[in-house]
C-alpha cells in the first residue's frame, strides 16, 4: 500500500478491501452463472428468462467494475482470476445445464448470498467511517435484494 490520505487508516482500508474482494468474487461468479443460464435456458419460460437473465448479467458487468475500482481506490490490488474468485466466493459453480426453474432457484440463492456478503462489508465500512464504500455496498445490497424478490416471485 502506498501512502494515501483519504481519512481511512491502512489497517481499515485493508480490512474493507478484503471484504470487497469477496463481494467482487461473489458478483463475478454470479455474473458468469447468469450469463451461462442466459445462453442455455430452454422451456416454456424461455423468452422471459432469457431476457431477464440478460438484464441481470448486464447490470452485474457494471457492478464488478465498480467494486474492483473501489478496491483500487483503497490502494489494494483487485483479484482478477477464476482461481482467486473461486477461493473468495461464497457462490459455488454449477455443473451441467439445469432446468429453467432450477436456474431461477440457483440465481435466487446467489443473489441472497451476495446480500449476506454486502452486509459484512457494510459493517466494516461503517466502522471505519468509509462512506464511499458504504454507499457502494448499500446500493449493491438493494439491487440484489430486489432481484431476489423478483426471482422469488417466479416460483
């Protein structure tokens, strides 16, 4: 870490960045799952799910960039490999191609997992008086809670 002065000490920046790394890994893993399901969904709800998954992965693509840039703003290197993401993520990859109904359940669990990760990071950010991270994470949490609600409504 270099000598930066943004009102957050080095120890707190490192703690917050570690949480953000987990959030980045969860978000990227969820992005990949959602994109995969977009490509491979079939069945009676094909069009609805195909379009909804596209909306979700497009939003997640922007999110991962925002999260990684916040990590860099805190002067910590952002993870950027599948290997690193697999170690950090609470979301597990799915083998094969599940049914559309199962895809919805898997993505619902993924969005809920991201909310839980957000809550951990938010707590660290608030303790360190890091309003920028708190705002980013709070916005992410709101989006994932709403997406989970929408996915839940499909079942």
